[in-house]
């Protein structure tokens, strides 16, 4: 089992990013697809939700694209582009739609024009490292839907 599919590690990383007084309600493994509409990026993230915030944190710190040649990874991260903690009140537009293999695609535009698109896979990896993935994924989808997100055939 990959270390990124470890619920304890996920909770630790997400809780380290939420503002004081907030409580993590749910967190899952996800995959970013696009950041700020200008570039496509695919890397593993943890997506969490609190009462007032959406939290997106990279699963692993990326330092090299190639372990043999040590080519630096100069791609911008979620934190460099947008930050990791997004107030739910700042979401201007949110679209949820069914994607491949049971995953849900989330496209979020914030009031300042920032944009983030990510996938919430149906399953949380093999090996049972994320036993509550399905339950937490539904909590995140329900919370985003409660903000008026457009849901297309989920």
C-alpha cells in the first residue's frame, strides 16, 4: 500500500492546515487536474472539509522529477498558486459531475477568480489504509452541494 493511502497521515496533514477553532469533518485522497485554468497538473492531494473551509494539501513534497538525474520539479504547487485553505464563503461557482470509474470531478471558482479542479476517486486506494474514504467523500460532496454547487448526474 502506498504511504499516501494512509488515513492517519492524511488527517495529520489536513489538521495542520486548518484555522484555529475549526474541526476537520471529512478528508479524502484526491487528484488535482487543473490549477488556475492556465495549466494542467496531476498530482495527489488530500481534500478536506471543515464547517467553514475547503482544505487542499499535497500528499507528498515533490523535489525531483527524476531520481537518477535530479531534475528539479519546478511546477507550482496548490499552495503556491492558491493556498491550502479556502473559505467556503469565497466559492463563487462549483460544479460537480460524474467522471471515469465512479469518481467525481469538482471544478471550483473562487470570488477572486482563482480556479481549482480535482477528482475525488470512488475508492481510497488498495489495502484498507483509508477505511472511511467513501463516507468522507460523500460528506464533502454533500457540503459542496449545500453551497449551491451544480451537480450533473452523480
